[in-house]
C-alpha cells in the first residue's frame, strides 16, 4: 500500500514539476522517500541493474551504454538528465515501476554520483558497476581521490560484476580483493601521452607496499601504464585494450575490432571502451555491439560549435575544480589546426556550493598553452586576476593575454578586433551560458 | 643564491601546492636573487644543512603517514635546523607532523616528530558518510602579528590541532585549530605551519614579500628591496578580500 502510494506521489510530483516547467526528475523521488523511506528495498529489480560511476566520464559512458542498449532492443530506463544523486535515482526507478513494485523494463541504467551512491546502495544491489576513474574533482565536496576510493570500496559486493579502468591505479586497487566477476579495460599509448610537470600525480605510491610506482607512460593525471618497483602490483593486461588510437580520424581498435569514437577528445576513447566492455559483460552479441557503435550515429552532447563572424567558435565545457577536465580541453585545442584564440575564466568555483577554493588552478597544465598556434588568451570572470596570475606564472607571453574587465560589454568587440583564428572557450557551465546569451544577442546560434 | 627543498613534492601536493614554491622563486627572482629548487621525496637523502627554505604541502591521510615514516629518520636534523633558524613553510596537514602525535580514526596514536607540543586528532569517522562533515572545509582569513595585511586561504582537512602554545593567525573568518578555536597555525622562529592549503604564497603576496625580504636582509642587510605594485597577484588578493571577506 505504501509502495503504491509512494509511486503515485512520485509520478504526480514529477508531472506537476514538469507542468511548472521545472526539471521534474528529482522532486518525485524526494516525496516518495518522505512517504516510504525504504521504498527502494522493496522493488523487484530487473536482470540488469547497471551503475556507472567515477570522477569524470560517467555521463558520456552512460549515454553510450544507453545508445547500445537501445540498438540492441533491450528495454531500459536511465537518468538522461544527469540527476545522479539519491532523489534523482529514486525518481528514475519509481517512474518505471508498476504499483505492485515490479520494475517494468529489462534493464536499469544509472549514472551514479560517486559520493551519493553510498546512501543509495544501502537499499538495493547492482549487478554491474562501471568505474571510469578516480581523480581530483571538487575537493570541498569530495576531499580527495583516496577518500572517494574508500567510499566506492565500501559499497562493493562480490556478486557485482566490476567493469573497471585499470589504467587508473586507484580504480584497479579497488578490484584486487574483489572475488566476483571483473572485466578490465584500458588504453594503449597514444600521441597525447605526456606527464604533467606539476608534480601533482595522485596515487604515485603502491597501495600494497608503499613503493613509488614507475610509469611506462601517462595518459593524463595518474592514468597510464604503471608498475611497482618493489612488488607485483602493476597495471594488469586489460581484457579490452584500446589501441592504434587515431584521435584525428576518430578510430581506435578494441582488441581486433575497429571502432569509431564520437569525438576528437581522448576521453571519448575511454567512454567508448568502457561502454564496449560493459556491453560484452552483458553478453550482448558482438556484431550487434559493433553495429550500434559504428553504424548508428551517436553524438556526444559536450561539443558546441558556433559561427562567429566567419570564425569557428567551439565551446569546450571545462569543469572547475577538476584539473583533468581542463587538461583535456587544452590537449584538444593544441591538436587542432590553425591559429587559435582561447577564452578562460569563471565567477564561482562551483555550482553546487558556495565555497570558492582556487587551488585547482595550480593543478592545471596551463604551461602547455605556450604554443605558437595560440594568438590570444582572453580572460574573463570574477576570478580574472587569479587566472591572469596563473597564466603569468605559466610564462605565457603577456602580449598574448587580454584581460576583460567588463565582460558583457566588451567581449564581442575584443574578440572581433583584437584576436584571430578559431575561438575555443574553455569555461565552466555558468560562464558558457552567458557566452551563449551574448552570441544570441549577436544573432548567432548553433541551430 | 637561495636554496629551497620541496619536501615530498610528489605526495604532499594535493591542492595545487606547487604554486607556493613557484611564488617563492618568482618573488626572489623579481629581486634579482637566484633561487634553486630541489625536489625531494621518500628514500632520497635529505641534507638539512644544505637549504635555506624547506617547503611541504598537503597530502592525503595515507600519504601523510608514508611521509612521516620517512621523515622520522631525520628527527634530530629537523629539530636542529628549526632551532638554527632555517625557514620551514609547512602548509595543510604537513604541519601536523611536527607535533607530538596524531590520533587516527581508530583512536590509535601515531608518533610524530615531537618538536612542538601540539597534537592532532583526526575527525572521527562516525560522520564519515555524511557530506564531508568529517572535514573542516572553507575559506579562512585572519591576522598575524607581524604583518598588517589579512591572510587569506582555504582549508580542507580531516584533523584538528590541540594543545598548541603558539599561533600564526587570529581568525576573522572560518575556524582555527578546531571548530571552537580562534587561532590557527604555528609560528616558532622561522617555522611557519598552517592549515591553509594550496597556493598560500600566491594568494598572499604581502606575506610572501615579508618573508622574501626577511630572508634576503639576513643575508645582505644593505639590500635595497624592490616594491612591485599592482601585480595581478595583488589585484587578485584585493578582489578576494572585497568579494568574500570585507
């Protein structure tokens, strides 16, 4: 009875919220849990309950898995909007459950917040868990990578099938004592592989014996091919290895199969191989998996391109407080052809909380922007002087730096008159929305 | 020539702490003083006579203990060099290591260098699963007694300090040794310990110049110190005060 009531309330609250033009994906879960806190314990779950977590890449990985499930005629629900905390997931589950408590589809697919899932998974079990990486991300909320690793460890159960990125020693470390099924994925060396010069690599010491890990190569951050100098801890051979990686032409091989990747970002190799590995773990037919990735188009949502008075403007959303998110935007820009203008800056470190830590600026390899293809770097936002300081310390020629005091008034003129080449904004979501508004006023959209 | 040892640079560098070393180098070089940085870590031989400045930043709880095990080998040398007036800048949980001991999550006592009388208690794990309640997180600012400029910074730590007999700043914003304390950090001779993490010397250019000047003057009392106004660091510092502190 309470179950039925919770489900009905969830659906009504979500519908009302949508009618009020709100998101309608979280509020239902909130009310359902108020009525029946253990509602999730009493659902009859489907054969596949899939979680995807990690510091970054979980959204894209979940999207691609969704695409593969869809093309393989498996019915499923997933948190498309990215509501990945307790209320959002509750709402997702109850919206797809009959009043008698039976989940109605063949699979439940969830992008899971690496921190909130600890609370969520007290109520039900996953059959499969994909772990993408554990890196520096939002420290005021997440403390540090080893803390997140300890949280994920606390929810692992031996009857879960782990699909894990073994290039990350923190992720691989989670699986060492795991007695259940494991599928390992990883990436071979690419022409992006380069160590940071900032001495800020996490997990440099062996989790088993405390000796320093030796890396054959780094992809980014602490992801790469590592081994302990002292004991047997090393990056194992992946079951699914991405190799012969051609980022420009967007092709890779996974073992013997040629696979298309959806964008020219290194991270798209990771989410493709993660989704591919999960699809194999679900024992989907290989030709169908390949068909769904290679033949049916899949468009990643992160790339936004505009035409700014004859120049291409790409918006590369970069997540604040996540140095590797910025690094991947920088790597992408450096591998693009032609003269470039970059826009950098932010008003707040976070959208989630009011704390404004700025230490993460010093963990980003801005030194790599000392490149002759970069014409100008335009600095905007409330922390513009902090960003300028950082760029100055990166020894970027000061003639290349343009500081904009009144962003709303001056940005268009500055870009038009003082910069050349294609434009790459690598700002966080809030600033990106403002840039879109400014472009809209100029009559520029990407429709 | 100034020699700086960045101690345990590859472990105690969790929140952009590399910025501190770079700030020191940059500020010395602005005064035309050459500056050499040596990056040292576990199993390296550390000569505590050789350097003018020792710097260490923040690490994870596990990383900190790895470092402690190595640093304990040098207990006597560290103590002597602090007494001799060498400069120690220890930010984040690095400064916990110079106290008597750390009480860990399970209540175990981990012996530290025992140079200063304070000890550290890791905030208990019972609140571990709630949104970072087990850590003290947030913007912090306060006044020290040797500089007429507010010190600004950020904290993100899993420990509290007890029985400290000295301090670095009196808190105006945020918390000190523990949530009820109005004092933060430790200052003894040229040892500066503080929970303020990350690029403290980037964010506090006046503090940086205070120390740079002091160090240079000790070596050459007739040195004419150059003042740099309106640097981006200063503007960033003042903007932060305006937006978040005042």
